[in-house]
């Protein structure tokens, strides 16, 4: 029976619905600013999300002919401008946390469970989300902020999770991951972590076979009951995900 000692959170799509109305919009703002004849609509960006990492996503679009060819230095510069636009969207309160995120974070923190971030988003984008959507106190409450290019291989490789666990000196059998995407699930699974998936519009039809729990959202007691899409451990019927549910998954 394994004890839950650590929860590692993905960011984009998990803490907040940042992809469609955050990162995509910020990319288009950067493209317009650079006078590029390219805009990513909702469906196109959904396709591009199969590629992990913003600079990598742009490079992929270039290679397939969606964007005009440019040196990587310009790709990096455009991505830096995109990050600034994204930070502004966050600061303006346009990208709120997903249902149940703050409740579950506070419940786990109060219980003494180690909390960390394992994400491919840039540190600057992560910092903006924490400051404006969670609160500055969470910079201290998260024991590790593993983000961006801090590891050589991005999700679906397990590197970012392995890095976070090494920094925290926690074992996979005591650590649970919270993810939203197929690449995130593959990354957590490769790191030998039990995983809870909260899907969104972009990821609802992705393959999460083998994940421990798949839900539409974490939910809150004052909202409608959540949709449970997969329940590997046979948890009793519930209206929202609690810390007790996560502990039960680890103990099963």
C-alpha cells in the first residue's frame, strides 16, 4: 500500500484552460505584430498541440508549410514576444483556473502533501499564471517549479517528471500526476506515476487507456456533478474529486 506524499501538476489545460484562449491568442498577437501572414484558428491549434513546446510547435508548422521559413533565432524571438502577450492576458484576468483546482491544491497543502509543477510551458508563462491566478504565496507553496527547457526532452518523454521527483527526493510510488493530454499521460506513465486526467475541449478524444482516473474536470461542491469518463480503481460514485480520492488511488 503506497502513501500519497507528492502531487505533480501539469499547467496548460490542467491548472487552467490556457491553450485555446491563452497561448493560441498570444501566438496570433505575436504573428500579427511581426506582420506574418499566418493565424492559428481553433482547429489548427488543436492539431498543433500534438507537438509539445511552443517553439517546437512553430517549427513544425514551418516544416509542413503553414508558416513561412525562418531561422530558429526568429522563431525564438517570436516565441518570446508571444510569452509577453500571454502574460498580459493572464494579468488581465482572462484565463481563470479550472474548476476544483484551487480547492484541491489548498486541501493537499493543508494536509502536508508536497506539491510541485511539471510542465513544458516557459517559466515566465508559469510565473504569470501563479501570480495572477493562484496568488504569490504559491511560489513558496510549490516545492518545485519544473518548467520549459530545464530538461532535454519534453513530454511525452518522462524527463520533466523525473527531474521534479529527483529535486524533491520523492519516489514514483508515492507521487501522483495531474494531467490533461495524451502526451502528458504518456510522460507521467513513462515516469511510473499514477495519473488523474482532467480533459478539455482539445483533449477529450485522446487516448488515456491505463490512466487511473479520467474526468471532465475536478469539480467543486457548489457545481454540477462532474462526468467520470474512466474509473480504473472503481471509486464509489462521487460528484467532484477530493484528496481522499487521490489517496485511495495511491493505496489501491
